C-alpha cells in the first residue's frame, strides 16, 4: 500500500548499481501457508559504480525477514535498517556472500506479482519489479546474475518442480516431499527468474536447430487441457525456424518450457527457458477457440520466444528502456504473423489498434514518449505506446534502411551487446553503424510524445504535366512537452491514374523506390514543410499516401468522395485501399453524427456493392473493407466525443447497409458457408470472417429466414468462430426466445471450459441492447464469475467499460459509478489490474461536458480513497492534473 506521497523515478537519475551479484543461489521450501526462501548472493562492489560508500541498499516488498548474514556472520538489527521497500546495510566488504531468509505466503497473494498460487499450482511473475516480493535483492535489470534454484515441495501436491535453465539434480526429501535443482548458465536480471510447482501434464515435442542441436520442447498444462496444446507447439516450432531464417537467431539451451496459468495479469512472460502464459494465450482447439484466438496464440508464443534474443540475451539497462525489448519484439512478431498469414490483414489490424487505442493514449493525460523520462509505478508503462508505437518506430527504421541494412544492424546489435543490459540509443547506434546513415533526427521518435499530424496538399498542372505535393508536419503538445521538433517521417506513396499506379519521376527527398516499376517511393519528410515535384505525369492523379501505414501519424488530405472511390477500386496497396473505404465511411458517418436526418451518400452504397461483386478481392480484406469504422475510431476523430450520437449514427448506417444490400449479403453468406474440416489457415479464416460479417448485417433485419440460418449455424457449427458469431448475433437481437435459448444452451454446453465461459461473459457484457449494466451486475454474482481472476474481470468489466460505449456512457452516469466501485474494490488486492481498468475514465476531457463532468467526479471519488496503490494513484492524479502548457497552447 501507498506510503505518504509516492515519488517519481527519473531517467536522468540513472546511475550504475553500486554492487553486482555474480551468483544467486535460491532455496524454496514450499509448504501450505508459508514458503521459506533462503538466498545466498555472491556480491562484489561494481568497478563502474560512481559513489564510493560501503553501504548496500536492497529492494524488498511485503517480506517477513527471518535472518540475514554476511560471510556466515549473522546481522543484528543494528547492522541494517528497513524503510518501506528498501533495506540499507550500513557497511559491507568489497566482496562477500549475503545470506537472507524470508517467509512469504503465496496462497494469499492476489496481486499476481512475485510468487503466487493459481488454482492448484505455484508460479511466479517477476517483471517488472516482482522479484522483490520474493526476497531482498538488487531488483533492477542491469544487475545480471547466474541462478541456481532448489525447490522443495510435497510430491503429491507438486509432482512438477520447474525453474530456469537445466535440471541438474533431484531427490527425495522425506515425509512425502521431494526436491529439484535447476541451473541457468546465462546471467540474467531478476525479472526473468521463474519458478513453477504443481500437478501438471506435459505435451512434448523436439526441435533441431540450424546448427543441429536437439531441443526438448514442453508445454505444461492442467490435465484437462492436454488436448489444447498442439497449436501452440506448432507455432513455437514455426517461430524458432523463422527466427533462424529471418534474423539468424538460434535457440541457446537444450530445453524450452511453456507453462499455462489461469490467473495472470498480462498475456505471457518470457522468463529464460520457462515462459509462463496466460491460458488464453496458449490453449487452443477448434471447438473452443475462435480464429482470433488461434492467431493470438501463434503471435504470443512467437513474441515470447523472440524475447530470448531481443530481451533476454540483450536486455534493458533500466525500465525507461522497456521499448528496447518490447517495441523490437512486437515488430518481430508482427513480421512473423505477416509471413504466416495475410500480411495486408495483419497490417490493417495493427494500424487500427494504433489509430484507436494508441492515438487516444497519445492525446490524453498519460501520453508519454516511447522512452519515458519519469514514472511513479513502472507497471503503468506497459502501454500501447511502449509496445505498438515502439514497434512502429522499429518498422520505420526497417523502411528507411531497407531489409538488408536493417538485418546488418540487428546482427551488429546482437553481436555487440550479447550478455549486456543496454539502451534504446545503443539499438539506434547499431543501426547507424551498420548502415552508415545518420539517425540523429530519427532519435526524436524516442523522446517526443504525441501523434504527428501530416497534411498533404496536391496540385496538378496539365500544361506542364507536373504534379506537386506539399507535405507539412505538426505535433500537438503533450503533458510536459509544450513544443515539438520536426520528426523524420517515412511516407510511402504512389500516384494513381485511371488505370492504376503511374511510374514516378520525382525530385525531392526520396529515400527509395520500393517497386521495381518505379510506381512507389518512400519519401523522407524531415522539415516542418517540404515540397515534392513529380514530372511527366500524364493525367491528374489521385495520391495514395502513407501506404502500408508507413508511419504512426495522422495523414490529412482533402479527398473528395469520387477520389476515395477511385482508390477503393484501383489502389494496389491493400492497406490504402482499405483506408480509402474507411475514409469514405467516416465522411458519411460524421455527417450522420452531426445530423441524424442527413442523407446517406449513395456513393458509399455503390462502392460497397462494387467490392462485394469483385471476386478478385481476398475475402479477408473484403471482410475488413465491409466493416464500418469502429465507435472507438470515430471517437478518436471527434473533437468532442458524444458517444450516444456516434453509436446512433453507426447503427443507422449499418441498418441501412443491411437493408439496401441484403441480396448481396445473402450471396456472400451462402458462398462462404462451406463445410471443410476446420483449419486455422489464412484462407479459411478469411472465408469465415466474410461469412460472419454478412451474418451480422443480415441479423439486423431479423427476418425469419436469417434468424433460422443463425440458429442453425449456432447449433451445428464445428468451430468456435462460427458458434460465437451466431451466438453474439442472437444475444444482440430482439428475438427474445431465440436469445434466451442461446444464452442458456451456450452455458450448459461450455460451463466446464473456463476460456469459453469467458466468451459467454464477454458477449453479454458487450451487448448493445439497453439494460446491459444490470446484466453485468447479475453476472458478477454468477458462479462462473471470480473477482480475483483477471481473465474473468476483463471478460465482464473490461468488455462492458471499453467495448460497450452505448451502455457504459448512459447519461445517468451509472456506468462510470460502477467502474469506479470496481476499481476501488480491486485496488486492495490487484493494483496492476485496477490501474488498467482506469483507462476509459482517463479520457474524460475529450467528452461532451455532461459526460466529462460525471467521469471526472468518479475519478475524484477514487482519489479520495485512503491507501490507494501507487499504480492507481499515478493514473488518477495524472488524469486530474491541469497541464498549464497544454491549456495555454489550446487558448493560443
Ligand atoms: N514482458 C511481457 C511481455 O511483453 C509482459 C508482462 C507479462 C508483464 N506479465 C507482466 C508486464 C506483468 C508487467 C507485469 O511479453
Ligand atoms: Zn514482450
């Protein structure tokens, strides 16, 4: 709990650790109600330390300290002082062994940090600062140590005992107990330590690395889940092979373990050779898992595996460098997913996430650079900015340098820094040194927060056959950063004529031609304003800008609706083609938001009809093109968010599209309802996405025909994608009987599969019908709910507050009050989760006044609670703070 005034940690205060820990020996005695941890740390003074004192400061949190000794000499209470989360030992030698005995109680640990119990197993989560919940330590990533870990527990309760590295010894301990000893030869920071003890089944496979070494692969799960491991295992092997081929990275130990845990704050954790996964990110089988679920498992398994090099072998110097490992690893997993499935679809999904969630973060009170300069609680900085914008920054380096130089740069980075704890700047320097390019201006992407706005103005002169394009950039102020410098922004572009992309003769800051026929260029925008001249342009072109979403910026160009239709038909870049459709729909929706009687532009209907009839379009891309921009995206674009008007407009347009295009929807629905055995392949996934998009539109009509088809699909589907699509459509319909029957039968059928029950909760929490808050409150009393399980909390409370604007934002403010109540209750046991749930309230300033006032009141009510965690305190106080710089700039 919070000590009086939580203090911020600053990047500028970084100094190297005063001591190093060469070896760490840990001994865990696991007993019901109390686990004893004995540690022996082989320490020495750091030659690189800046100070010259002889005192030692250790981190620890909620520990019962039973004994301390230096070189076998017990310490008395005169020798050390414990103050909050720090222990200072007044004087220590140059080199010594520190012994510590602590007692902890994993059974009572609901924060899911440190050592805790999930159902029947013990497990750990140490990133970022969880290790200090286990024992006193230098709990910072630049202290790297070689670990030997001995675990002793009851054999019947915990037949499986795991830690990092290799199993080196095991034996009986008497009284039905046994022990195992693990040794990890690679020095690592404490955040990568892991331990698991429990009664688990094992799914096995092997992998032969590129140099011919054999690696044993194991996935540990609760016995009932052994039938859901194949997909994760296949994904792991694909990721291992891909990292060898694309990055030249080989796995470095003889064993790689994954453990599935049901209570987990995040997706998964890359602990050295012992990855721990949220069950939702590892278990999959067709009957219980949707296509999105299969893809998520593949992506997360790959992400955690890729961390072995980008994160573990080369780690972070301090937590301000978090994006060094996360941004790079997200970029790597995105490249992998693109190679495994549809690259265009993956790019559209990632750009959508960035434009909705990340742009909103960057425009709010918690905006921070990819490399932040200050934090109160580091857990609050596992954000879309660090992860997704950080990945975009790496992607821009890839775009600017080209694949070959980028690979040279990453090879140099891994070779130069193997075994080290380094900074984002070290990464950029490796890219610079390998490519010979100056990335000075580019570095601003790491230090400057906010989403740049790029405006493009085109002008065609038919007489001279010249097309000029003026590009301007501007970045709005963010907290603590009133003024911004111009960034280096790679803009991929083409000019589209009546028959497609035109060959380009261009003068200006062109980085590269990216298509062999010279129809596409990457332009480096460096100045606040820059002009490009294209020559020999034979017709008035439509510019295709920011192709492939080449930079995380908002690009503004005044397209008219005919030009957008042209791009929808002819653009050879899948992302831009999709984006043109989105822009057209946004224009129509914005008119409806402003005035519900506005006429719906028939050009949108024509465009939809045209793409629905275009059999050359990839079904997966078509499904995305037929989905209207989300309420979240429309909110992001609004100057003042009126959630009810946005919802009403989007419903109105959806209903209209459903009705006027019903024949075309029926055709798509029928054409893509085939019955091959389920495969999570890109082709099948695209077909199902398209069919279920058609189903959603048709169900708005609620005709007997479609209701019948939907019920039929719900009852007979052999896979969760089709089951869930039909279930969700029924739950959102007004066909009361069918609705009630579906809710009941779904639960009856799947009540013994926790991950499916979560889907059942989530669909109900996301239901757009009135009265959903009452349903959510009822479901919180249902036996299927568990207020300590993060997946259940996300399925019910998270889905209601972040994916159900119409109900969450009811004008009476009950939605906000509900969320604040949940956050206050949760903060006492799990601050990380409580803090994450605050996100929708932090955006209060962007809403219309009625909503904003009510949201701010709830933040104030949370702030008034005593004993808030650092996590919640930081987010609430920053959300309520007035930023004088921003207020002033807005007034100007
Ligand atoms: N490093 C993990 C990842 O990106 C993130 C993570 C897992 C995490 N569990 C956590 C971060 C708990 C903070 C707290 O894969
Ligand atoms: Zn990660």
